[in-house]
């Protein structure tokens, strides 16, 4: 209807104004770190490389191949065993406000 199109138009105008004229807006929408040029030779401190990622960039060798295979099996076993080890854990009761009760 006309009211929906009017609401959509107002929303798109406000959205476009924010995106094109004030993308940072005090850090509420985009953080200042997003505008720092990337350094391809330095990994950011918040990214911790894992063994499979490290072995993926190394040249192939028999020992790295075996380590990669063992780590891959361990990685997949974690997800395949999830139904069993998650049943062993203790969890909080679901709040009443979340449970659906038909009227």
C-alpha cells in the first residue's frame, strides 16, 4: 500500500544518508579499525592461527601430511561426537518466557 511504500522510502533515505555521508557515526555503525589499510605481512593479534591453517601453507612433506591427517580426524571427531558429549553436560533450565504454550 501507499503507507508501506512511504515508510520504505523514508527508511531508504535515512539509510542512504548514513551510508554515504556519515558511515562511522561515532563508531556506532563502522569501527575506525575498518579504515586502517591492511598489512599482508602481519597477522592481526586477534586472529590466532590454528595448526591446520599453518600446515596448509607449508610445502607438502610426509610428516606434515600425517600431522594434517591426524588433526583433520580430531577436528571431524569433535563434531561427530557432539551429540554424545553434549548430553553429558549440565545446562540451565529454559525460562518460562521462552517456552510456547498454546492458548
